[in-house]
C-alpha cells in the first residue's frame, strides 16, 4: 500500500513503474489526476518522465510534490526529496539520501529505482559509490526476503554487473516467478546470459517477453541485448535487422556499438549513424557532459572511419580537467583513430595499458567490453593473434556461443573501415578545447 492512501490506483501505478512497464506513465498520470494533493504520486510521475521535462517544470512539479507530501508524513517527504535530487542528476547527493532513507524505512520498494544513482555517481569524491550501492541492494534484499520481486530483481542486476551470472540468473528467476513482468529482472537475466553466451535461447526469451508489452521502457535496449546474442551465435543478419528496425536515430550509442562489433568481426554493418548528426551531438553542451555518452559518440565516429574527428576529440578529451576524460577516454579515442587509420600497433600500445581503468568510462560491463574487443582486433591486425586469444580466453571458455569472439581473434577476419574523405571538414566545435 502506498503512503499517500491512493489504494488500488496507486499500487497499480507503483507496480508498473517498478516493472519498467509501458503502462506505468499512463497509470501514474491517472493516479496523480485522481489524487491531485498526493505528493508521492506527483513525484513518481516526475521520476518516470523527468527526461522530457525542462528545468523550470521539473522544479515546479517537485516543489509542489514536496509541499503536498508533508501531509502524508516523513517517509513521503523523504521519498520526494530523493526524487528531486535524482531528477536533477545530483547523483552523489541522491545516493547519500537514498542510503539514509532506506536506513530509516528499510525495504521501501518505491525508493529502489533511485539506487541507480550509485552507479551514476561513479567515483565522485572517491566515496566508493558503486560498492555502497551494491551493499545497500544486498541489505534490502536480506531485509525484504525473496518475496519481494523488486529487491530480488535489484540484487540480480547487482550480481550480473559483478560478473556472477549464475547467482544473477537465480535471483532473476525468483523475481520473475513472482512478477513475470519484472523488467529489471529481465534486464539482469540478459546480462547474465551475455556472460554465459546463451545465444538463440536468450533472444527467443527476450522476444517473447517484449511481445507482452511493446511499449516497455526497455524495448529498444533489450533488442540491443538480443542483437549481441545474435552476434555471439553468428546470426549477423538478425543483429543487423534489430539495429535497422528497432533502434532509431536517437539510439546513437546502441547503433554504433552494434556496428563497431560487426565491423571488428569482419561483417557488414547495419544502417549507420549520420556523421553530421554525431558531430552536432558532440558540439552540443551535452556532448561531453558525461564520459560514457562521449565514448559512445566516439564509437559512432569510428564506425564512420572519421579519423580526423576522432583525433580532434582525443585532443579535446586530453585537455579536459576531468581525469576520466583525460586519462581514460582520450587514449581510447586516440586508439580508435589509429585503428581506423590502419595503425593497429599504435592502438595496441594505448589500449593494453589501461587495464581496469576502463571501468571509469561508465556504463556497464557488457558496454565496456567493446574496448577489450577493439584491443583483441588490434592485436590480431598487429600480428599477435596468440595474445588476442589469451585476452579473450575466459569469454570463449565460459560462453556456449562465441562465434563473435572467434572471429575477433581470426587473422584477416576484420574489415575495419578505412578513412575516407568527407564532404565537410571537421567542425570547429569538435576541435574546441
């Protein structure tokens, strides 16, 4: 039951929100309209729609929600404050607040989505946010027990990201047994099955699950996961089909990472991103606001063999005052430039020394895995396939389907794009910094 006293309407909306369902926003709007003085309803609606709200509207709605929440009690006020911080992307403060909130109201499932703040906060202030978030999810699951599909799914996600796929799979199965539409559990299952190389079994499950809710929040992202499984099984046509038919113009990162993988394995890419569009995104203020987003834009440039753009972006990242840009992103982007220019030895020198620093690029393991893929391809092209095979040994041994990895370490398999002249020069904004 929700604290706002909304009864069935509120409970249904909260359940759909936690499920990452396409029905969540309509139900949240219905709840908020039916209970206009319920701060909890207003805040959770903002949480679900914040990406589409401007700063002024975001603040207005959450200030009102905070005012109305006072009538419901301190838990509602605390929840709204957490949403305020999270929606404004104040992730370290949001993480600190959620930790304190769950210390006072343990097991509060409505606060569970905001645990994403811990991963988003990264290493801010060297406070170990990722580790704290993982530990917090484990504590909440222990308190709530396996009956809570919300916390089972959350811990499944943690275990998948920690590289513990079989534990993740069991927790996801537990969550799905209690709520077959538990979206985070499905996402965790997709990550676990990436580690095990489930291949067609994984794509079939994802397709069945998405058929039940074509408007699911994760519809495009789970199709991207299915494309990776098709790559693993050697079904390159299906990977291209998903990229072409499901991922749209806004999905630059997922399209670029799919295409770069296809190219590394010597396969024809799917529909590419428009180079002009990628340049516009890089020139915008958001282009370098977060390191992982910028990394994805660099992959899009690599797919287009835009060596000059990559070189300019590497210089820009190297001059950035944020260490994750200057110490991690810059060498990765420079390596991509070398590889597209046919200089694999130089790419190897840059990538081989990064080690676990790659984690500072953000994202999750399966997304960062592409850096290791690129290093393996560079090693083969530089004449060292044995070292590439050693680099990918664990993946090839642990995954049932690993055609993709086999191609990465096969000499002559890759056809990484060669640089080609473009009709427009590199824009001045790309060179900035």
